[in-house]
C-alpha cells in the first residue's frame, strides 16, 4: 500500500485502508484517534502590584506611602489598604491563587471578593494574613484554593482583590489558576 498519495480522496482512502489493516498515518496513533477532546482548558490570570489604588483613609490627615517601584506595593503605616478590580473571564471555574510578597515585620492581609451587584452584597472567596518574618525580609508566596465550584458570573457579579501591606512586608502580585470550557 502506498502511504504518500496525492489528492484528498486518495489520502482518505489510504487512511481508511490503513485503519482496516491496523496502522495509521504518520502522527496518528490508535490512542490519539480514539481520545475525546479535552473538556476544559487551564489558564492563568495575573495582576501586578502596580494595578492597585489606595483604599479609604482613616482621617484626612493621613496619607499613603509607596516606594516608586511597579513590582512592589508597600506601606509602613498599619491600616493602609489597596484595591484592584478584576476582569476575569466569564464562566471561568476558579481553582487556586498564588500570592507573591516579601514577608517582613508585620502581617499582610489579602482577599479576593465577589460582589453581587443587584443585592449590594459581597463575599470573600479567599482571604488570609501572611506570616511575619522577624529576621531579614524574604520574598515568598502563599497558595490558597477557591471554594469548590466557584464560577465567574460577570452578568451579576463584580470581582476585586484587596491587600493591606504593613511594616517591611510588601506585596508584588498574584496569579489565579482557572479552567474554562474547551
């Protein structure tokens, strides 16, 4: 049998004949020919520290401080928080998040929240306080999982990420891992 033929009809006839006698064209195996298409695709959404804006101040005499560095969000005064709105893909099934920061003299609070706009309510999907490092500040990360079956619904919800760095602890960014239908 001739494996290399010209024209679509003769190629299809060659493949059919090859399948009938137990072999396939180059690059095709019995396993790949029978394997179903993937049901989901894993993707990632990352946000840098430079995307954050200041949250509210306790009094008008207080101010924010951040080193001019797009890779680091810092604040030496306790109680200064920053927020960023998220533009997540519709129908994404949120799996996990990895938050990158430098652990220093104070804990950093971090959260991802979901706001249901019609009812003016919000729920934390992920939240934690970072560990404190009393020695030399060290760059690290912390992973968290989203509640099971957390699906992005942009038709009714808005999503945001909040962070409150303090002392010598600084925030660098995060990556969300999610799946979407294939």
